[in-house]
C-alpha cells in the first residue's frame, strides 16, 4: 500500500456524490413536510407524523450570533416522534459567509451531533445593503464551509424564491451543486424555478391556512409553512440517514457509538472540555452509561469525552483528570472516537482526507455503497487517516460494508464505520478487487 499527501478536496467531489444520491432517492412520489421556527412553538409532532407528514425543516441560526429559541425543542420533538429533522440558517449578506457557517455548524452539532448526517439550508432573502458580487461570494463561502463538514456529516442547500434569487444572487453555475429548496406559493403542479436552477429537492408551496390549495396540517394550528420533498418518505430518510423511531442509537440500521460507564460517584457534564471555562449543563451518577461522540486529550493529564445527554445535547465529561479516573469504556477493546475538541477539526477533516484528488478531477468517479469485505482470511488491511491527520493500518472484518466515496487510479477512498464513527480510509492496493464483493 502507498501513502498519499492530502491537501484540499475540490467541491466537485462533494457535488458529484450528492447528485448521485439525489438521483437514487428521488422519484415520482412527493412527501409532505413543514418548516418551523420560534413562531410555531406548539407543534404536535406525534399527530403530524401520524397524519402523514414525516419531517420538518427547523430554523436553527441567523447571522453569526442568533440561535432560534425553539430550535432544540423542535428538534427533540420531531426526533422523539420518529420524524426527520433538517435545519435552515437565515443568511446575512453583510457578514462573513464562513463565519456564519461555522456558527451554524456549532449549533447543529450541539443538538444533533449524534446524527450521521444533517442537512443545512441557507435562507437567502435579504440584501443587507451589500452588492451582488459580495453576496454571491459570501453565500458560496457559507455553502462550501457547511459542505466540507467531516465525512459528509453536513450537506448544504439553498432556499429562495424566483424573485429574490434573481435580485440577490442571479444566474450562478454552482447552485446546482447543492440541495435546492424553492419558495413559490402556487396551486400549480410544479414551481417556477429561480434563474439558473435546473431542478428542486424541496418546495415551499404555501401556508396553511392562508392558501386554499394547502391541505390542513394534521393536529396543528393554522399559519404553518407547507413543503414538498421531491421523492418518497424512504427517499427522504435515505437522504438524511434518519431511519429510526425516536432514537437513532437503538436503530440496527445505524452504526452504534462507543459507550462509557461512570465510575465516580458524581460527574459533571460541561459545555467545554475544561473545568475553568466549561459551564455545567448536567450531572452523571456512578454507573450511568453514556454514548461517546468525541474525545479530547489536548491538555496533558486530561482525557475528556463528548457525551450524548438524555435530552440529546452534546456535553463534555472528564474520563481522566490529573491521574484520577472517572469513566471507563463499557466494553473491553472498544475503539474510542476520533480526537478533537472543536467543530473546526470536524469541518475540515474530509478536505484533509481526500484532498489528494485535487489533481485531475476528470478521473474521479462516484461508486454506490454496494460492496463488502469478502476475503478467505476473514479481514483486509486498509490505510486510515484520522481526525488529526495521522496514518494507521486498520483491519476490517469479513462482512464489513464499504461505501466507496470516490476513486482515482488505483486508490479507492472509502467511507466506513470504525469504532462506531464514520471515517474515510484509503484502499491503495492494486488487487483491492480481490478483497471485496458486490452486495
């Protein structure tokens, strides 16, 4: 096997994979959705889903400082009812696009970091006294930053109406590289698309009960935005990787996170991996078992775990602190999740991992996730690259399913669950086809 120097991944890698999945999950069916914010505080998600509306797009953030006050409540409500949760960010043209994206990603990770994928749309509808060129550049910075989130964890999209898009952004070639959510209130069978858009995945088609063509939203009060997903419910769940009824971690279709058990009498869960500036948000008792999504060992003598709390928040608890042990891995031999104490590392990992593809983009191909390890020896060795850029050889057991992200020449970039966490690994053996079979 050969090593590869990784630098930067072209956006075309992300858009090609997304377009391939988009084509697989979309179809002749349509699925009803709603979108909500703090202005809809009393959504009965159980009634909503029982009435045939399986998902909602939730306002998460605005600009670089505002988190919607109902975002976490809406997220927990629809996930507890077994529905699909997606997010949107109210984009401000007068603020740095990458900074807005990072703020939004941090907020998304805080309440939904345990999900295998999140969809985040940029809501484009204000001029903010900026010129078109600046607005375009900042929007693209937002989209590429979101879309670069680790190993496909976040997928970016845009929301706008034909009129607003024409006035604020105009015809740009890159819009179709992202998920598209068009706002067009009409009883027509299809929406009018903004200039430059070649299709749509989501369509906000009216408000119940302002518009006669919008059917009632089951169990809810009036004045709720009504949307379509351009595909089946199963297609939506495949797109978002949200299959379970209320708890992804108990769903056999979703790989499990590592678990740790508290060995101290009481253990604080904090906002940051620090006793100095990490505010306490929860307390764990001896014997409590927690799911672990991150690990941080930045400070010598300290090992902090980012754990999933009972209300689906992400917080930090000390596993080891100045020689004392407060938690243990629940099972012997469990492989901890990758290191990193902030979302910046998570956002940049995919670029670091597959950046070797920057060279000849024309040679790339997206391969569907339909292969698994099948070798008489029972395993295969592949080279993995972790969150800190290190290299290691990893044994994959017979039967391990592999999702081929991209391929170039003899190197195959593969997404695989390792220690309950998705990572990109590299198969660069000329005889790699001897190790796998098509499912």
